[in-house]
């Protein structure tokens, strides 16, 4: 895994002042050095500069980037972040076509594939990736992003220069590029946050390459091209065939994503998703005489403070213990305390470049840092709920019928603490509703499908485009900020494509949440783990944590220079902090309730201050 960045301007000859532009590339590298602490490099041509920092996972010795190859008069250079899981097959195919390889890296496979087959080669990839190729012969820069959007890739136009980077901070490190947020950006933060509209970067003029897309940047401008999108078609397999095919796709994806030249581990919560991934990894390593390392996360004191509710019916630890015994893994239990949880709130903003999922994100960052002391690669169970219909809003009647994002139905907390003039100035609810309706209208519908099944597709599409992206962003930034590569085998595009067209009665077989996935795992997991009631990522229930947040937010409210005070009403916030928190009534997702709203405001204040953001 890596961080990539670069720039291109066809009216500037960078070779005339190479030291100046090399320093800028190095500065862009240093802005995201955490993504690649093992190696770094830069490349400069007349109209393009590329930079990369590397976390060495595959081909530790010869995988240096940027990588340049020349065949005849065709000369191309690549910077790449990701993993290509069918790399060996593609390498063999390209070799059969006459291509010679000088390294064992997937970077060279991508470059060779482009040089033989052009931009269409991206359609043959199975993996997670964001990469840029500068084609010297035709004078064009190409940017590619994986189908599910696992790896990030942002870009901006600034003074006629095209900029790109794995993280927004790389773009902001370019000279004279200022961090500014306009009304639309504030609508993103307060109307949609911690989610954001796909394709947007929240900061003014910053955008992201969409999943399943590539950009072609040349003298004529920027062209956005789609190379992959979901299509709706009748599902013709029986339930038994569907289970068999799903089982194959899931197990094959997990096995493929175990490829690594360094040891791997898994995150294990005791839920069906992470347990499925852990079981397959353990089985495969056992064949090699190896033992799988696993990690689970919780909060100090949760055994005393835990409050069961509709979203979190039980604690994880007993289920983790059962899976550790079943799979024979070498396990570490990691815990986070209140002070660590609070301190990491702000580093989580540094990692994401945006206010994020409050302590849900800061705790993941803390845990990833602990794991990174022992491993560079982990596999997780992320994305199963979005793909297989695991969340409550797939099942609840009020969510099913709601004309809004089903994970953010309570809009009150988003406006009730803002100043009245800010509420009048920012059309938050209208902005969020327009974003929701745009996605619903984009949903690929199957002609003749019953209204209820059509609505199922809409909710599934909303989850894939929005909620899953938020969690993938969380997973990428928190892991890569600590030098850890997190892989998400359940987001393999083959699984997404296949399950997308599976009818709801099969996905929720016998009215069991994620019934299809559970049936697909019956050969690999104990029955009670397999059919355990879903419980999401843990959060703290310690009242002392909430008191700490209130104390810190009070200090911000009393600071006349704190930027948050230009947006929130001090009296409203003070009154809100006097009310008892409702842990079972989230304003976003399943976990972000009262305490997380306070933490989110603290993150907003830090973001505005630390990034020196000017409000337009």
C-alpha cells in the first residue's frame, strides 16, 4: 500500500526548473508519508510530476516507484496504491503475449498491461487500487480507481494545474493551494457528515475520482470515463445454487486477498463477517503449518457500563473467545480508555482530512496503531452488511418507507445546535434530501420488478454508494495513517455484482438477517456464531467519557477565538449538554448518538482551526 500524488500543466515546462518542482513533489510525499514509511520516490517530465510513498507488502526489494518502462517510442511512468489479487494470472497472460518482466511487483503488471492494452486493461483487474499513469508519447495523464472505492484518489484544478493525491492533505500541500470551504462544503459537514457526497472532497474545488471510473487528463481538459457499474438483471439460480456460488465467491476472495510477502492477520469481532474471514484464513495458514494472528477491540470498563439496545444487543468478547478456540488463532484483546479515545479524536481528523465518525473512528485509529506494531496487513469483515442487507434499515418498515437516508432519519441533531442565522443561510435538509433523491434516481432498476423489490434495490444502492463508502474511508485512513494495510475481501466486485441481483427472499432467507451469507458459511463456522444476532463495532458506554467531552466542549465555547463559535449557538449547546444522553437513538448509523454529536462538534472545531480553513 502507498500514497500517490502529482501534478500536470501543459503550459509549464517543469524541466526548466527541476529542483523547484522536485521539492514540491517531495513536499506532497511528506504530507502523506504515513501511508508509505518504507520507501519514497519522485518523477518529473516536461509536463507532469509524480510522487509516491510506499508501504512494502509485495516485492519488497524491487517494487520501487515511480516506475518507468519504455518499449520502442512508448514511454510510460506509474505511481500506484493498492493490491492486485489476480496479479499472477495477469502476469502470466502478459508474458504469453511477449512482455518481459524485471520485478515481481503488481506495479509492473499494471504498467505492462497499460502499455499492451491501453486504458481498457483496468477492466481485467481484481483488486483495490488507485493509480496514475503518465503516457509520455501522447502527453496524457490517466487516473484509475477501483470498482468499490476502497482506495482513495482526490484531485483539483488550481491555477490551470491539475493536482491529485491519495489524501486531500497532499493537494493542500501544493504551493498557494488554500483550504477553503464554501456553503456547499458546510452542507456536507452538517447536513450529511460524517458521510460525504461521492465525487466531492468537501474542500472548495477538491473532487474525488469516482469508484469504477478513470480520468483522462490532457491539453483538451479532463475527461471522466466509467469502466464499471452495476447492472440489474433477472437472477436465475436456485437458492441452493446461489448459496454454493456465494460460498465460492466469498472463500475465493478471502484466499486471493491473503497474498502477501509479509505475515497477515485478521480483525475478529465474533460476528459472522469477521469470523468467516478468520475461519478461511486460519484454514489456509494451517495447511502451511502456520498460525493466524487475530485482534479484537473493546473499551475499558464496558463490561460494567455496557447498555444493551436495539442496535447493540450483546457484547463481543464471549463470541470472540469461542471463535479463537474454534479457529485456533493466536489472539490479542485490545482495549482503549477514555483519555486515549478523546486524544485520538483529533488525529482521526488528521487522518481523514475531515470531521469523521467521532470516537467510532478515533478508536479504530488507536487500535490500528496497536496492530501495526506487529503486522503490516490485516483482513477485515467490512462491507458485508451493505452487500447482504445486514443493517436494521433494510428491515424496519419506517426506514423502508422513509424519503431520506435511512441511517440518518433524525435530522434534528444536525440543526438544533447551530445559530439561527446559520440555519437560515445553509439549506441543510434540502441539500441532504437532494443528495438522497439523486442517488435513488441513479439506481439501476430491473424492468417489471415489483415495487417492494425495486425499493430494496434503492436501499441497497444507497448503502453501496454512501454508507459503505463512509466505512471504507474510515478503514483506509485509520489503517494507512498507522502504516497498516487493511483488506476487505467481502467487497470483491464479483461478490457485489452477483449479490446485487439476488432477490431479497434469498438474501434474507427464512427472514434471517444476512441469511444467504450465513448459509454460505455453514461449512466453515460453528452454528451459534454463524447465526448470532448482529452487533456492530463496539463503542464506549462510560459516562465519564461523556463528561470529558462536555468539559472540553465547554472550554471551546468559552474561547472567543474558537472557529466553532461562528457556527453553533452557545446557549443551545449548553442546554443540550444538560440533557441525559440517549445511546439508543443515533443521528447517524447505529453508533453515533448523543456523546458522538459532542465529539463531532469538537472535531469540526479542530478541523477548521488546524487546517486554517477560510469559510466562503
